[in-house]
């Protein structure tokens, strides 16, 4: 069985490289993102950019990497529903020569032979297989798995009367549940290898360790038809996926699923622990966990920005001249904050689910994957409330710190106190 190259070369077969110039000479109004404001008050940053530059803004990411930031809801719909013009293969980018090898977004933007970067008929074939494999997950069994994982994690700290709900709870659940959905166990060794992979702390060794486990998992699936897990469905899917395609997509989904689901749980817990409308919910009152999750997907989405899409040809878009090979950064949170569409949850808009938190179009997060993520988050929060009904923050809300990252938004830690509870 062949194994995929963990980092294919970044040559661009689609267009010549741009000259190695600093800044963005072709766009004199290009701006550098205020990362501090992005961390502390992103809505203010989006308002400022929209007011001064319109719905599509020429932006320079560190260090002087040019991208178009799409802020407008309607403009984002246009980009995500036209995969021929705004394509997904990052090798189209004409500015790779400006990107340093250690760029913080390299993990998400560098081309890999996964379904996430595929286009056209190949993308349709591979995405159909991925969707079918996720649809094979039984919702009741998923709920039971989530509850078992959540209970086991709470058992570790329940007797102490205090915990960090990010490090000890929210960050652990998606990985453990995903491993079970794949057909792996959730032993401490596998969980740690997965954490090392998605955090980037493990380097090539973490990638190789988890890849070796995926190879063994796929070999087992090929030799045992009929097993009920994602790897087995992919192994025998009518799309006829190769081993390399399956391995790349299994690993790609680890990246795509872990941190966003972790932050969906954490951001919803933050909302429920700090907002008076949800305070009584922690003891079984008015506002539901589902309402909290939906509000988070609108106002504190775990993936606020995504790089992205690449123009397949020159075009005019929102009054801007977009060149072939230009990079489009999807401002998902900015689109959610567009005043033309933003709901007022205090006035009662909890049922509005037209947010862009999962992107849109053929390369957006599939509906079944959205449902899996929300079901995992809902189970995690409901089990916590059931086990620790008097949980409260051990710091003031202002002391909770947002991580400073462009493509992932979540709180660094959620320290809490509660009445010590016995193990179940």
C-alpha cells in the first residue's frame, strides 16, 4: 500500500509567478490586517474595512502576502457558488514565491491531494464518497459515543471542583469521537498523536505516526468488508477510491473537524457562562443549548476566515479587477456581520440558520458534516450541564482571552468552579 506525500511541492502549474515585490503595488489601497483588533473586536474591524474599502478588500497578510478579503454576504455567496471562476486548487496562486516555508497558514493553504483541494468531476466523486461515509454514522450511536466520552472526561476532574473546560474537556471530545467514527480506538496514545498532528507541535513524526495508524486501519477495512465505520465505507465505495485518496481524505478530515468543533463547544460554553440570557440554562432554564450553538455560529463562528479560493481567470468582481491566480479569502464572520443580513438574537432570531459559518457551495462543509459537528457539541454541553449543574466561571468574563489567529477563533481557556461530584 502506498502512502501519500505529507507535503507535496508547491509549484504552480497554472500561472507564472508574480514578481517578488513587497506590498501590493497593483492595489494602492491595500491594507494590513490589524491582528490585535481582529482578536479583541473583529466586528469593529469588519465594519471599518467595509466602510473604507467596500465589500471586497485588498489585504496584506504577514509578511506582505496579497489576498482579497471578501466581507459582503452577497459577494461571498457569489464566490462560493462559482467554483469554475473561483477555484479551490491552491497551486493556481501566483504569489507562492512570497510565502515563507514557515507561514502560519501553510497547513491549511498548501496544496495536498485531498478532496478539499480537488475540483470538477474529481471533487464530485470524492465528496460523494465522503458524504456517504458520514451518512453511515448512526445518530443515536453517535450520541451514545459522545456521552460516554464526555462522562469519562468529566470523571477525571469532577471530584476536584474546578477545571479548564477547554484543555480538559472541549479539546478532547472531537478527537476521541472522530477516532471512533473512523474505526480507531481512543486510547491516550492515539489521542495524543492526533493532538500533536493538528496542533503542529509534533512535526513530521506526528504526521507519520497517525498516517501509519490510518494505513493499518485501511488494510483492516479492506480485509473485513461490512464493518460499520467511515474507513470501511470509503474502502468499498462505488467511487473506487484509491488507498492514497482515502488516506489523504481521512487525514484531511482530522484537520477540518477537530479545531472547529472544539471551538464550537468552547465558544458556546463561553456564551452560556457569560450571557444573562443563558445563565439560568446552566441550571436547566430558558434558553436551549441549540439556541446557544446557533448564535455562536452567527456571532462567534469558530472559522471566521478561510483561505480560500483562487481566480481561474481575470474578472471584474464587486468593482475590483481580480487577476488570474489572485487569492480570495472568505470572510465568513464578516459576511455574518453584514448589516444587511445580521439577525438580532435579543429580539428573537434564534431560528435563523442562514449563516456562513460552514461556508457555502460545493466546497462548503457538507450538511451531514455540519450536523455531526453540532450533534457532538450539543451532547458535550448537555452532559456537562447534567453532571455539573452549578458550574460557574472562576474568572470574570473580561479575563477570558481569545486566541489570536486568522482562521480559527476560540477562547484559550475556560476556568470554572463547581460543587465536587462523584464519578458515574
